[in-house]
């Protein structure tokens, strides 16, 4: 289908997925599974990529406290994760290290623990009682996590939570997508999308050259780039960057049994300690004051960390909508154009690869996607 010279002629693909981060790859993989010819058009390594910096949590507890539909789709994704991990292992041989035996959220004061309990109870009510969690006091926490320190007031345990190696996840999806005949083109930035009577022409610009693609459907998965791209096809995706800073320790023997919202031990033995939430624009620098706060909270949770050497720090930008919830929408003005953007691309990875890709393939879904329409931010 592709013409021979990408710089002189219009190339074709049935579906163009714009943005090759974890969101784009998951959608692209699901679309190839459904039999579509898919091209992923990705900017370049200089782009800001949330997918290269994240905490690796497949996290459910507390997600969607003000939007039950978000709680529901996060849980649905968590339930689909095991089969996605198995399928990636079968097809690529890559074990993405998924563990879903539960996750803890540590609270350092009784007040914090009470507030969290109240929030989870409300979520349970909103879910008609079907929302599992437990509230643990310090003694119960230490039975699960012997390294938890005396300053911990308690924790909530979410049995549906887990974690994964996000970089292996990204790599495995890329390999499987390419194996299934998908194409990834480092096309430079997509600068224009023109809706036609039938389909779209996508223009990308790289090193002074334009590259054009004709496609029947276009899916915007460009993370922070979606803000500029969405209006080209009558969509609205007012996403903004939000910086998260993370500390990484030296490799240690297994010390921690469960991931928490702030600290987790990877299969390789490093401990990831996170993370901050700062609206500072397009800046990924780490700052010592913020890192000190993160480290201080973490060593109260696990005093053993006082003796651990930190080997690096990093910052990465979250892709945040004003209310923090995803946008899933097909353009009404230009049907066939979709936007998919969220700040929990790992957790929602299995949903994207499965039911979200199916929605784009078949133009219908059982998912409550009305709640995630980008027009909610208009006015
Ligand atoms: C500190 C931190 C911790 C996190 N922890 C977790 C976690 O534990 N669990 C979880 O689920 N999520 C977590 N996340 C969020 C997760 O990383 C993001 O949801 C996810 O990476 C977003 O993926 P994306 O593909 O939408 O965006 P990106 O990874 O940013 O990918 C977008 C892609 O689009 C391309 N692009 C952009 N503009 C254009 C354009 N105009 N033309 C062509 N290509 C373009 C870029 O090159 C890039 O490759 C975390 C994020 C941060 C920052």
C-alpha cells in the first residue's frame, strides 16, 4: 500500500495513529489485531515522551473518586492486564514483569487515613458495593510489609492494584506491532491534518521535507501534542504538562512485597521513589528541594531507605487534562478522526489495546465514553 518514496508521493494506510508513545502503540496493536493496516507516525526522540518516564503502576484504588465511569474503566483495564501480558510474552518472548497481587497506599497521619477511607467508601457506594479495599493499621501493614516504619499510621490495600515494567511493556508492544505488519515511521512532527470527503491527509515535517499520508481514519495519540492536533479535526484536547520527579536507588535484595502509590521495588531490585506533581510548563529538570521532600516522605514509610544509595533522579511530564480524566472521542464534524489521551497510559494500556481499539475499529462500544468527551472543557 505504501508508495515507494515517502518524500515525493502520498503514502497510504488505512489508519494513521499519530504519536508512538504507550497510548499510541497500544491502540495501534489493537487495530492490527482487528485486521487494519496501521501506520504509527511519530515525531522523534527529541519529543517530550511521558512513556519513557513513568512509575509503572497498574493502579486502581482511588482512581475516579469524582467520576465513577473512570473508576469502572480503570478496573476493567486492570482485569484485562493479565491476558495482555501473557499474549505479549507468547508473541515476543518478553516478560513485562506484571504483578497484580494488590497495592498499598501508605498514610502518615490518622487524618490522612480517615480521609482516604472515606473517599474509598464513597467510591464503593458509587459502585453499588462492588469496590474492594481494606483499611489496615500499622500492625496489619507490617504483617504484609515488614519494612514499614513506625511513623506509618496505616494503609489502604487495593487487591486489584499491581505494577509492571513499563519500558518492557513499551518494547513488547512495539515488537508485536511490527511482527503483525504494522509500520512505525519516524516522520517528524505532524503539522497538518486535512479532512477530505473520504478520509484524511496527514502532513508531517522532518528536516525540511514534508511527508504526506492518506488514511481512512486518524487517531490522535500524541500526548501533549494532541492539544495542537485536535482542532485540525474538530476535536478539543486541552492537555497541559505536569512534572513528576522520581528517585531511583541502587539495586537491592528483595525488600518490598507490594507497590505503593509512592514507592515500589522493581524486579531488577532498584527502588523507585516518587513522585511530585508540579505545573511548571515544558520543563523536565529535577530540583533538590522537591527531591528532598519525596525522599523524606519515603524514608518515613520505609526507614530502611535511610541506608540506601540513590543512583539517579529523573523528571517527566504527565499529559493532564483540566479535570485529570482521559479524553476518548470521535469527531462529530469529521467522523473517522479520534482522540485518545490520558495520564495513566500504563494502567489503561490493556483497555486501549482491547476495547478502545475495538471502538475505533467498529464505531461502537459498550464503554461509557460519553463521560470522556473533550467538549466537557468548552466554556
Ligand atoms: C512521573 C510520572 C509517573 C507516571 N506513573 C504512571 C504510572 O505509574 N501508571 C500509569 O498508568 N501512568 C503513569 N504515568 C503516565 C504515563 O506515563 C502516561 O500516561 C503515558 O506515558 C502517556 O503516553 P502517551 O503515549 O499519551 O504520551 P507520550 O509518551 O508523550 O507519547 C506521545 C508521542 O507522541 C509524539 N508526538 C507528539 N506530538 C506529535 C506530533 N505533532 N506529531 C507526531 N508525533 C507527535 C511524541 O513523539 C511521543 O512519542 C506517569 C507519568 C509520569 C510523568
